[in-house]
C-alpha cells in the first residue's frame, strides 16, 4: 500500500467529516492517536473538546445554541486499563462496557450500526489501542450502510499487530463533501507518523479545511511505561 502524505489528504478534501489516525511514532517508542471533528451546520460547529478523566468528551461551546445533542455530544476517547478507545460517537461507551465484560472489540460493536441520520447514514468509525509489556497493537472499525441503503449494515475491522514504527492508518467518515455525504470506502489509508507530537498536531490542524474544522485531539503514549501526553486544539475559544 502506498504511504500517503496526511497533509495532502486533508488539504485536498474540504469535508472528510470525522477522522481517526492510529499508529506508531517513527522512533518506535510511542503509540499515537489523533481524532478530529468537522461540521457544516451551526449545531455541529458549536463544539469543543474537553478533558474527561483519562479521555475527552465533546461539549457545546455556546449552550444557548445547542439544538440536538444526540449525535454530537459524546466521549470520543476513553481508557480501559491498557486499552485506549477512540471513536466518532457514543459507541466509545459500547466498546468500553463490552471489553470490560471480556468481549472483543469486534463483538462489542455487534450491537451498533451506522448513525440514524439519513440520507447520510454517517458511518461509525472506531479504534482500539492495546499497549502492554512493551508491545503495541491496534485495530480500526467502520460500520456503514450498504451503499446508502439503511436496511443493511456493512461491518469492517482492520487489525494491526505489532504495529510498525513510523506507520499509521487514517480512516474518516466521508469520502468528500456532498449531498448526501458519501461514506468512506476501502481500507484505512497508510500515512507516516512522526516522533514530535506538537509538530504532528500542527500539521493536522493546519491542513484541515479552515471553514469546516472544529476540534482536534492528539495523544502520544510511551509504549514502555504507558505514560502519555495529549494536545487539544479547539477552533472555538
């Protein structure tokens, strides 16, 4: 698979929607995750990321402008022991609760499907990172309608064992802007993961469409110790 430049992927797509990147730093020492949200409506744009325990949650920037919280207010990132969960919806909680009961990542998502926001039927994208005893693996999932038909849910899981240094994978909700919005297709895209968290966050944020970007979260986890550092960037301040 060709390694793509993440800045080019983002700069040439005005609306990838929500995106998850998971990988390993070039020096091999860090497990890396990034999650961004974008919005076209006032309700979607009226959000910020805030810290919530070891994870984050979305929050209305201006509570007076919040119209429908059902699909926009959730915890994108939660931590369960040595596992870090990253998703674009409240399936974060579904995965957390399932894995807490010894279910697998894939099994936990069996009870969920794409979002009920026809005609877009936004895919649910999810990731799980497992860091233990100096080992690091991750998996990504997408639950999407069958070519826009809500009668059928297509489920795809991609697992990356012993994650390779300098490599990451990028999955997002929409192929590009449109009405209705076309769902992501194919495997997660292969991209490079640098060692510098601040530089990576800056590249991602500066490459996202200025009008549509809302918030970005980036985390680097030390694979040897489990300690992490994170960065949140919000357009609304």
